[in-house]
C-alpha cells in the first residue's frame, strides 16, 4: 500500500476504533488457561459482561465472530422444524433469517422497508395467528441502516399474544453504545460481539442467557457441540472455559470493561447520542451527525431510526465516490453512506470525520445545501464534552503569563 | 495474585510462548475488513498457511478455538448417521469422538492404551469389514500424551482397504512443530489451531481442505452455517472473509508465518527434535527432554510416542506436587507430567525449564536416579544451536582486550 | 485524571503525535549495546540521520533533550570569553543566548520583535564591525512564534563579511518538517531533537558536525566530557557509542527514519506546507491553518513568518480560554495561540484540530469574522491528499453494489 | 542477523532485562509536558524515586545516560581547581576520575587492585593529610568487577578526619538491587541510572541531592546549564521539568517504581542476594552464582567483592570463547567473565543462564572441577522462591484427577 501519514480514521460501520489501552492489554504473554491467574481473569470479565448486558444470569463467551453467536442462540434453544418469527429491518436481519433456514427452522418473515424497526403490533398479530412460534428474532440496532427496534415493546407483544416464544435479540452494534437491559426487558438470549461498543478487535462474541432459554436448551434438539452452553456455563463457575480460551482477547475485554466502568455506561450512551443523528431508541432528538445531515439536506428523518440518507442520487464520478469513502464514510448502497461513531470516540474525532465527509461530497460533485460541518459544530458547542478531547490545561494560562507576549 | 518477578516460564502442553514480534503485530489498530489493505493481508496469510500445511488447496480460517475446527471438519463433510472410524490415542481423540457422536455420527472406536498412535493395520482391517465408513479421524500428535500417529501409513491402509473414506487429521499440536504434509500424505481435511507451533494466542483455527473433501461438502447434510467452507473459500479468492474477521489475530498470524519462513520449517522441526524426548514421528532418537527423563529414570520408552512418564508413583505431599508444577511442568495425571517445548523456544529456555523440573521433583521428595539436567545439557552441547540464544558477540573479544585485565 | 474517551489530539508546539509504528518499535527488549545486532542498528540510524540532515559528515546522537544538544554545540567549538552573534527571533533564541552567557561567552545580541527571522544584512554588518566573532547562532524555525530564518542568506552574510565564524543552527522544530540542508547551506553545527519532525518521544538530540566545526573542537577550551564529540564520532565508526546507549529510543529512531524514507522527505515537506499557515521558509503561500486564520481575521501576515496571531485581545473569561486550549491549541501568550501540525499528521487530524479551535474560540466568546473551518477545508479540497487519511476503498463500490439499496 | 528463536537471555553487566510491563508503559502516546496529567506523572515518579534512593530531598532526573549524571554531580558542586578524592575500585571509578580531570579538578587517586572497595582507613588518612579536599567520589558497586564499597564507613571516615568534603556516590548498578540509603548514610550526591535495578531502558539518569550539596551548588563555579539542579528542582515542585521531558521513559519509570513497590524493596534485595555470588555489601554469604563458581573452581573469594573469576587462563580457542559469551555471560577481560542477574529476574532465568555458562565453558574446553549447575540448583532448592517463576497452579491437581491416568 502507499504510505499514509497520520492516524487513520476508521469510521466504518464495522469494527470501531480500538483504544490503545485495549490493544496494549492484548499485547501480553499468554498465561496458563488452567491456572489461578486465569481464573481471576475469567471471573472478572464474566462479572463485567453481566454488568454491560444488565443481567444476573450467565453470559457465554465464544472465540468467534458475531455470526457464531447468532448460530449459538439458535442451536441451543431450538429443534429442527421449529417456527420462528423475524423482521426485515435490514441486511443483518436478513442474514440471520437465512441462517435459521439452513438449520431447518421455519421462518415467519415480516417484510419491511429497512427504515423501520420490528413492529410490535405486527408481532402480536402474527404470534396470535401462529401460536406454535418458538422464538422471535430481533436485531436491536441494524448496522446496515441504523434502524433501532423497540425491544421492550416486542416483549410486551409476545406476552400480550399469550405466546411462550423465546425472545432472541442481536445487540452486536448496540451493546455498550445505547441503552440495553437483558433482564429488565425480558430478553431470553442476547447476541453480542466484541468489535463495536466493547472496543475490541473482532474475535469474541456472546450469548447472554436467561433462565427460560437455559431451560429450553435442555430439550432443544438441533445438534451442537462447540456452541453448547452447558459445559461453558459449568466451567465458568470457577472462571474457566472447556476449550483453550482466546486469552489475549480476554485481556483486552477486561481492559475495555474497565474503561466502560470508568466512564460510566450512562455517560457512554450520552456521548454516542450527542454524536449521533438522534432519533429513536431513546436517544436525544438531534446529535451532531444528524445536524450535518440536515444542513446538507442529506437526512431523511424517521422516528424509528437514525439513518443518514441522501434522497436523490445525482450522477457522479465513481472515482469521486471513493474520495467520499476515503474521507471517513463507507457507502452502504447506491444512495446511502454510513458514518461509524461508536466505541472509543470523541468530539474532535467526529469533527475530523464530518469534515472528511463534507470535503468528500464536494469533491464528488454532490450538490450540498449548506455547511454541514458548521451545523454539527454548533450542536457540539452547545454542550461541550466533559474533560475535552485535546489538552486540558490549567497550566496553560500560567505558562502563557510567564512567556513574553508577542 | 502475588508479585512475581522475571519472565514467566509457560511450558504447559497448551498455548506456547508467544514471541514479542507476534504480540506487537497484534497490537495495531484494526483496519477496514473490506478495504484493499485487508485484502493484501488476507491473501498473504492464506498463501503462508498453504506453505505450512503443505497444500495447494484452500485453508479455511475460523475465529474459533481448535474444537471449532474439529466441528467444521465434521459438519462440512458428513451427514447424519454416517459411520466414522477413530482411534483411542489419548484425551483429545476421545473428545473428538464424543463430538462426532453429538452430531449423530456412528463412531467405530478402536480402543487404545494412550501409548501408541493409530494402528494402520487395524485401520485396514476395520475398513475392510465396514466398507460403509465415510471418514477416518486421526490425531497426528496427541497433546495429552505426546503420542504421534503415522499419518501416511493410515492413508495407505485406507487405500489398501479399497475404502473411499475421507482422512481427517488433527494437527493442532504438531503443525509447525513436526513434519506434516497435507497434499503429499493424501489427507482430506487437516484441522489446525493457532496457539502451538504457529506461536499465536488461541483464537484462530483452520481446515486445510482437499479436493475430495470439497466435493463431499456439496452433498453433506449435517446442518452448518458458521462453519460452512463454501462462502469462506469464495470470499478468500479476493482476500476477504464473509464475516467480520479477527483482523488483529491475522496481523499476528502474518508475523508468525514470516518468522517460520525466516527460520525455515526444516530448521524449526530440527530445533524441536533436539529439545524433544526423541522417538517416533520421524524425530531423532534422543533429544534433551528424553535425556533428562532417562537420567532420572522417569522415561518409559515407546517407539511410537514421545512420552515422559514416571513409572511408580511414590507417596508424596500434594503441596510439593504443586512445586513441581510451579517450576515448568504441568501434571497431566497422577503419574505423568508434561513439558511443553513447542513454539518460540531455545536452548536456554529449555535448560531453565529442565532445572525447574528437577528442582521441583527433588523438593517433592521424588527419588531420582541422577542428574537429569546434566544429561540433557550434555546432549545439547554435543551440537550447539546455531546463532545461540544469548548474546552472540564478536565484539566481546575486542572489548575485553581493551579493558584492563583483573 | 477524569476519564476521556477517544484519541487525544496533541497539537501543542511541543512533541508531535508519535505514530504507533514508532511506539511499537520502542517497545522491544533491549539488546546488548556492545553486540553485533546493536552495531547494525547504530550504523543504520547514523546513515538515516545523515540523510535527514543532508550531510555526509558525522551526526552525533545524545540521550538528552534538545537543550543538551545546544550545550554540546557550544562546548565543543568555543572557549571561555569567545564572542558569538545571536538574534532575538523568539523565546528559544533567547534561552540559547542565556545558555551561552552561562558558559562565559560574550553574546552580541541583535534585538528583534519575534516576528522576523535573523536578518542577514544586520548579520553582515555586525560581523564586519566585530571581526572577532567566533560563531553565529540561528534558530531555523522558532517554536515559540513560527518565525523561520533564512539560513543560506545568513551563511552568505558571514562569507560576505569575510568572517570565519562558525554557523550554529537550531533545527529542533524544522528538521524533517521543512527543507533543511546542512552541507549545501554551509552550516557548521546543526542542533536537532527527536520529538518534532522525527516523530519520536523526547529523549534524543543531535549535532550534525561539519569539517570546520570538528577542527574547531580540537582547540576549543570550554570543559566538556559528556558532550564531547570525539569519542562518540570515534565509536560511531563501528556503530557503537562510548556510553550505554538509549537503545529503545534508537529502535524508534530507526522506524521513524524508515517512515520518512517511505513517504519521501519532499512529500513530508509538501504535506506540512499544505497544512501550514504558509509564508516564509520556502513554503507555499497559504495552507489550511493560514486559511482558517485569515477567515477568522486572526492572522497577522508576515513575509518572514508563519504566525497565527490575534490582533486585539478582547476581554474574556479565563475559564473559556482553557476551553480553547482543550480543543487543540496551546496559548503561547496573552494574544497568541499556537497549533502544532508537524510529525505524523494528516488532513482529518488537522480538520478535527481546526474544528476544536473554532469551537473553543466561540465558547470563549471571541468574536470571529466567519467560518475558518470552511475556509480551511476549501483549501484542503483544492488538492486532496494522496492516499487519503481514512479508508481508501476500491472494494466499497463493489460491496455497495452487492448490498440491497435502501 | 541470522534468525534466532525464543527469548534472548540478556545477562550482560549492562542494561537488565526490561519487564514487559515497563516496555508497554513506555509504548503510549506522549502527553503535553505542560499539562495537568503530566504534573501528576511528574509528582508520582519523583515521590517514588525518593523512596528508592531513601531520601526526603530532591532527586533530579536527566534525559541522559549515567555518565551525564556523573558530570552533573561534579559541575553542580565544584569549582575549577578543586581537589577531590577517588579510589581505583574498577573500570568505572577510573572513568569518573578522568572526567573530573577534564573539568580541571585535581584528583587524589588511591590506587587499587580492582578487588577491594574504597578503603575507609585510607580515606581518613588522605583527608587528614589533605584538608582541602572538597569531595570524595565512591562507586558503590563496580559494574566492571562486582566490587562493593562500604559507603557508611567512608562517610564515617570523612567525619572522623574532620573534613567537610562532600560524599558523591555512584549507585548506577546497585540502586534497586542492593540496600542503599542516601539520607541515613549521609551521602551528599547519589548518581543513579535507569537501566539496571530500575529495569528501564537506558536514557534516564539521576542525582539525589542532599542539603549540603544544594548549598555547595550555590557557590560552585564550574560552568553549567543543562545539568544545573536549580531550575529543575524549582520546576519539579509542581511536577514539571524546565526542558521537554522524556515523557515516555517517565511512563516506564512510573511502572518500574510500581513494580518495585509491589514486590517490596527488601524482597528485591533478598532475591538478588539469593542469585548472587554472595560476599560483601551486606549480602548473604553464598548465592547461586557463587555456588556455581565454587563448584567449577572458578571463584576467587574476596570478603569485599562479589567477583566471579577464573584463576589460571588455559589456552583456548577464541571461537569457543564466543560460545561462552553466547550463552549468557560477557567476557570482561582475559580471565574474567561477568553474569548479569539484576532487574526483572527469577530462578528459572538464572538456571537457564548458568546452564548456558557451563555448556559454554565446556564447549570452550575449559577444564571444570564439577557440575556447577547442580551446585547452584541445590542452593536455590534449599529455599524456593516465593510464588515461583513458572505456572503456580492449584488447579493442576484437580484437573489431573479428572483426566484418565496413563
């Protein structure tokens, strides 16, 4: 590759920027995965994960990508031919559906326009009509579109329908970024990943498992071995895993959990909301990204979602498009691009990203309604971030006073 | 944990000592797993892996522990109710058998004494008697016992029996440590892991896939999604993976492959053989560990295996036993302990380990026949390692001459 | 300290952002500073330094801050009571003068307004008037003010005056950032540091030494031991140092030199010029920082300098001032703040910094003439950086095409 | 260089093995050296250093090698022509003397045989005879020979002679390794370095400064600027330095001080004494290295020193000598080699080193009286190290019980 100076801005809707603290934590010699130091590490990360998932029950950790944890949620709870309910809220909901079908499950598929979350009313109606449905699969926050589903309302719909279906929720891109409560919201299996709000490289994924799901796993008949919860939950009691653990990623996880705890989950959520396009999912009504989008007339508001979308696609040079991509956004389709702002992120990183987007769009010849960056900065200025993301410096004034004025 | 100074000696039969070069390589910001820099990384590690597995065919990489790659080998090639042949060569062979049974396969199990590898003659006899057997599962080197199976002879036995069974081989603890040749030996699926000879932390595992196995995967009916070879092999053509890759472990893998290439695989094998107990698997007849064992009268020679075993278990203090463990060995059973010497390892690390073992045994009150360390050192001295593992220094003599003599 | 998420923007006029590659290089076990691997390291960094200083002569490396290398330049070339000529171009020129006086040198001091570089005409006049002057001390680029001195013209002035004074030049904040040529410009001693254009942490400093300076050192009578060039130049012939070297910083130096070489010094200079305020020292007439300053009516143009200065200091809240500082600038005096943009830096880092400055000024209630960020972005857009500082991605378009459009 | 696998054993009498914790701490982005986070770092390391030097007074930190701190001790306290007393205890004492002479000091030199420390009786006699002596220079532990001087007795001698000479002590290779007490022993300036007991890379050095030395610095007339204590002590009050600090090495220093504090200085001293050759300086009478030496008939006991010396130099092949060097020892002269065992070190690292020495000597054809390794191990076994340096594992026994016995 050609030489590129300076720090790379990785604002894709994939893995988030890994903080140095986490990378350095990973960069340590492996210890014996059967020794007492490991047990301490294991118990510590398992306790921390329960805090992030907001559950008192077990959180199963897999050395696997998020799709592995999807598979685990299915094979631990269901049997061949079982019916499940799923909603077309975006690309990943569609992929999860395909996976379910490969395991011989019968998927009741509620089509959607990728611009709305799972519809609780529709869920209730389907569950009343199909009482045999064994599980409802919901993607909390769709990475592909930014659409958020209202999980507690889906739970209420299941209950209202008198269904005993399990509620399986994918929080891969919402965990540690927007409010989520496994126990309080009555979720049965929560599927998480390491590479977004947890600020780790990809390579670990999770199942938070409720009591009812654990019970279901005892009679579920889809074949399973690697994903089987039981031996893992059993070994976890003393801080171990039945297989050779991905110890170095667990070091990183411990550090990431410490960072989330130091900042405070509520503060993390507020930070992302400030940066966000605002909108659904309990977030404030208009963060910096949405400010940019509005000013550029790129936004297509949607009470359920947080999407940044351009309405009419002007003719443009593909090479110029790449300039857009180069400058901090990833194009997710012909008329949409996405800006990742989860994880270890602050005002100046966001500002740099938005400048890159605006420069890129202009270079690409996209007609813009105004200065989106100025609009976004105005929103950030209105309530400056605590601590600041550049040198906070009481000493500055003193030092300044000591130097001759120009 | 209490403070411990100095570098920890991790000589367990689990993950090996990770070299600093590999840890530092992992400790880098994640890049876009859909961008051109990633493609270059992907193509580079896939090419390197083919060199280590000695195959021209695809090597599938999973973010998973080795047991995941075991599962992948089964679900990609077999259908419910299929018959497979397996050999009791140790703990891991037994675990793999259990996994096969969980997937509804019928396992023809050849019992063993954990002191001999898979018996080719017995294999041929069973395959003749049971022509419906679809696969033969062999653990190349049993981590639990050090027993090595002669893979080419198993292949010859399958062919001699006129069977079209696939040969599935677990090389988790032999890959990159002792000679192995996927293509030349006619193996259909080779199952590897990252944490031994590849010197990485655990978290990646592999399937090297032969043409016949790929063909079998097209009609195999065990349900699969995460482990499915097809989309991975397809995406790999351009250097990508269909899921979010464990990019940071791939950075480490690239560095580890570079190290194996710089040292030369043949030199790596020779280094391990020098340190080894010697014995089967094509290794030299007596390395340093075996020298120690012989001198201490701990060894129980076995032409097929490389086991270090104590014959009679004297009464001893369990607390003292832990002293043994503390000093570089892990106890695998009441009468056996194991010394890990794979991966990034040299003469002085081995010497320190053997000293720890001998001190530990003496502290534990185990009667010893003589000085095992001296015996081992004598073997190492006979042919010093090239380069040396401490400061090689032509300048020493010059500097020495320049300083006043005492 | 309170928790701060995201990457810190260190845009002070002190050490620059250290690239990860350099930090990782430093993070390696120390090797024997008398062994052959060290000699190779030593010879390699010494060769690389000669390339950056543009000299064929020796470059002496000290484990010391830049002020140490100032001292070295004086004590190696001068004797008690010697006369030297120096110019008041800013804070650091003044400090260097004080140092000279502490060593009993008699300083001919040309006062200045901190807004112009060393005046060649004035230099010639003084040298004619004082033929006994033994050295001329010039700060190439004043960190405190951004003022650049025209070194070749100072050399010409010395020659025109018929003086045999040595030319001592401080390039601490210009080396590896703007064009500098030790040999071609006839400099006798060049004083450099590690923490700016060389992208290292502070801790190493340098003297590039010309033939005439080396000759002068043989008769110079200021006492010296640690700073003495002779034993260092002698030991350097074989790649060693006479003292215990700061090996880990040398690892970092090797990596930084490799980065400068990969990017190409000319490209590095062009990159900084694009980001710069433009102006003197051979730079282009108007980079992004100057664009911001002009738009905000903060700039006070000066053909010799590159200063960002606010003309009239409005009353303002000191707490708000700190907000400015927090957002990427450091206040150097009551009416000046400075933005560091040397070292490992790119467009999006600069854009984030400028956004921080503008937000900070607005929060501080400073009346601004317009949007400086927009002005700066327009300048950067006019000629996009090669390669880009965010994900460059040919694959984006392909992937986009493969995903359903929203 | 040729490829070398495994961890390098750096047991030279130069920099010690840097622990990973310290290297990782150094590998962090630099922060503003004028900001509040830096002040916290500064105050923390200065407090920690006072603990290690055992002083309540200031400890001045220089970005410099140890020879820089030697120079600082002289130029801050003395004036041209001053008389100082020094002792020939080895190579470094001799170098320090040469430095003093370069600064125009008159050195009263007490010749020695490199096998005894500074002689207090002789000191008293000289001081009585030469009442004008202004300083006494003592090397606490001679790196070149291992000879230790009894500092409190030298202090007593100065007092007994009625002299007001300052006591300057070099603790470069003893600080953090053997007991040392700046205040209690009445030392005026203590000169330390970062690369031995402090487990850092080279690059920082220290002056602990007593009240009387501070007073002397006010009238001392050797020219100084970089080394001047006053502005540093002044800036240190608020945690800063007057120059650009070597921040990353300070990160490492903070971590190293934390490690020394976690282990406890007394435990560190005991650990080194166990490994040591025993002998003078308050150490126990016979550690492991001395055990080896005795068994090999290499030792030449000396109540004042800890030297490992071979009596008669047999004819031998220079190439073989390098084998010795390669295996963990550095030859310091024709008849001496030295084994470094300070810093982050444990039993198994020592055992590996001693095995390397013994193998090397045998390969070199040196006739040995017996097995030195066995003798050394016996001494280590007699009192095992707390915690152990390999996997301490209560879980081992449980796991062992769960696996089938072979």
